[in-house]
């Protein structure tokens, strides 16, 4: 008498993934509702920056949490995380904490930071849809750690994590390499950074807001914080 085939799909195969989706919950990931694309310069090295695709969740009105990939596709590498807080919450942080955070005002106003549309969604639709987000994000700050330094180690996430910042003025990305990176992003997504800059100048509030001077530490102080491994004694049980 045959009892049937009780073999299971091999680990890592599409069949195994489908079986997992049928019996497990992915609730935190399913709360993601926003796809943001921007560029992250290294906090300690202004000559290096990477494109970053953020997939974000609002965990409360004054805070987002985002997982960051190097691209928008299904084979993208998970390269880091970013926490985004409002101006009010940032001002409440301990003073020594603020050096890890960067502002978003320039990124929003310049058009460098943008929401990413699904294929088939027009730029006109997206330009309208992203306006509430841009009004909010303009007055926020991010704390970003990249765990996969893929521009140096493309195959594996080697080395210590790195603190990342944001560009805060036009001169930060005036090199030919950075201009080419922005142009390549725009071409791939079918968007225009300069077009968004012009459009946003018409609808973003002219309220005199300036980021807190304690953010963007490398820009203001010419120094940065690096995350370096330190060997310590293990605390026993």
C-alpha cells in the first residue's frame, strides 16, 4: 500500500519559499508602505556615496523605520537601515546622540530624495502623490547605518557597519562622478531630479525652516564618527 509522497521541497527553492509563505506571517514587512530613493554619502568620506532604496513603515506619527536596498528589484542586496524622526523628536534627543543624524531638507528641496513609482504609474501622478510626504520629510532627520559596504565589497557584507549622511547643498555632489550617478538614477527610473526641484519650489512652504545645527555633524564640524570594532572582555553569566 502506498502512503503517498511525503518528500519536502529543497530549502531555498521557489517551492520551499511558497510553502513558507503559506504557514508563516511576515507582518512587519507587510506594513511597508513607502519606497524612497536617495543617495547616502559616507559620513567620514565625502568622495563616496551610494544610491539607496528605502522601504519604510510609519511605526508612529513621529517616526519611520526603513530597510535599505541597493536597488528596487527582487535580487537587490539588503545594505542597511534608517530611522527617520520629526524635528520635534530630534530636538528631544540627547546632545551627544545628534551627531549620528542627518537632515532631509536639502534632499527634498533639491529633488534628490523622491518616492519611487510602480511600473506604469505616470510621473504626473507620482509628483502629486508624493507632495504630502515631501512636506513632512523636509522637516525630518535620519540615522542611517549601512551594514553591507557593497561599493567596496560587492559579494559579501564584510567589515564594520558605516554611518551614512546626506548631501546638504549643491556643492556636495558637484563632482562628475556624483552627477553621473544622479543622472543614471533618473534615467533608470524615468524621472528628473531638476524637474522635481522646480516643481517642489512651487509647493513646499516658505516658512524659514532650517535644520537643527546639531545634525549633519560632518558638514558643520569637518569631523565624523566611525563605527570601529573594539575587542572587550565578555561579561559572564
